[in-house]
C-alpha cells in the first residue's frame, strides 16, 4: 500500500474557461482541493491530464506536481 495506506485525493477533468485563464482561478481551485484533501487525511493528490494538454502540464508543474505515471484506459461500452 502506497503512502502507508493513507487515502489519496483524485482530481480529474479540471477546466477553466478560456477567457478566464490567467486570473489565478485554477491555482485557487487546486489550493482548495489540496486543503480539502489534507482535511480528510489524504497523503497525496494525484491527477490525470490528457497528454496533449501541454499548457495544463506546465500549470500543474508550477503548482508543484511532478510527473509520475503513464495511464491507461479500457472503455467498457465496446465489445
């Protein structure tokens, strides 16, 4: 068990409307998510992001997130 069995917070599908980017809203949203996760005893936050969203990746790295895993998906609605 990673993190000594502590819970993890999972962040997915983060979006800030294009005309509102650069105002600090994304950073504030992620700060609040981290605060909530800490309050629930989580040991870390992990997030997923599409490989093509390079600007988002730079944003997360500026916030202190580190690249760590390669992800996989298996759609279950196909035979």
